[in-house]
């Protein structure tokens, strides 16, 4: 694309995404950086990357869900203590012989079974569709399948929009190059060979790239304690201590900055993706991309 639009080659280049992109974007940044080092043309003016509620390591992320659920009063103190005592912090790949851990983990699952895990304060949407949200193949969608009061209604609208011929023409999609655009589709012919993206974050930090990592603080899919934990594991010192960041004299979240040019921020009242707090999220990004403190 840059080869065909050379007027943009000198522009600062950032890579951004959320959720499962936490696996792919750090690796993508590393590959672009390697290409620049090897002299590939055109040279990309890579400046940094942005990730929201990023999946980093499934086991690591999921092991932080139970402490988060306890902190948000979704499970009792007694159940939490039993889980800690019997599971020893491992809630993802439980030993099938550890019957006490399995028993208490089942109680935990029952407690959250009707929770909307992408935003624990939001009503849960239609269960069959919701449970498959990240993997469903939205084939032949010609009309909304769920009420517009449910937030995932926008996912269906996005599919209708992206598959509209006039939209495709405006976006210069080559006719016949793809069939239907599908949001969060499964079945792609890729190897899932990145267990953890932490090594990629480390390599990108060594290269000096800027990064903004943020968490909607009501997300149970990738809870903020998980993201904070892997950031700490990078071992960089804090240069801007934990503090609130403000929008219109109101606290919009909390932030801190590390010596590796990484800014971490929470979005107060946010969920797994940005649509829950669009105004605050835009202001956060606008400040960061402009080089201003949040």
C-alpha cells in the first residue's frame, strides 16, 4: 500500500487493535521492525502500537479472572478462599484428579453464568449468539437477529455494512477478492503458535517503540489485573506514578508510564472493547498519539 501511495511513506506508522489482537499485533510490530533492519522497501516509519484489553497468554489471562470476579463481588469470600487453597492459582488447566478444585471451580462458573463477561455491568444478550460471539460465522445475514437494545446488535450492523456493494466499491475492495466479510470468524488456516506475546513486547521495548496498553476496567474476558501483571513482568521501572486521568474534570480512568515508553491506562466503566466508553477512549488516544500526558 505504501509503495502505491508514496506520499504517506514518511508518516508515523502505528499498529493498533484490541482483544485477540494482543496475540498478533506485538508480533506484527516485531516483523515490521525486522523488515526495516533488513532494508526492505519501502521502509516503514514505525513509531509504536496500541492495544486494548489484549489477550496475551490464555492461561495467564484466565488465571486472573477469579481474583477479578472476587474483587467485583461476583463470588463470595469463602468461595474465593477455597479456590485459592485448592487450586493454588491455577484455574485454567485443572488437574482432573483435583476434585476439590474442580468442585469449587464449578461453583464459580455457576456464579458468573449469567454475567455479560465483556462488560459485567451490562445485561447479557441472547445466550446462544453471545456465547459464540467471537467465533460465529455470520453467513447470509439479511436482517438483525437480535433486538437493537443489545450491544452486539452493532456487530450485525457492521456485517451488513461491510458486505454492501456500495461500501465495498467506496473502499476499493477488488470484486471477487473475498466472499463475505465476517467479524471475528474462525476456521482461518493459521497455526496458533504464539503461546505468549510477552517476548514480543520485550523485543519491541528494547527497540524503543512507544506503546499504549489500556483496559476497560469491567471486562472479565481479559481482566485488568492480568494486563498489569504481564506489564510488571517486563521489569521496567515506573517513571510516572499511578494517577487518575481526567475528562471534563471527571476521572475517566487511571494511568502510569514505564521507562520502556509504555503507557498503561484503565478506562473507568469500560468493557472489553471501546464502544462502551467511546468519548473517553477517543480523548485518551488523542492525547497519547499527540505525545501529551493522559
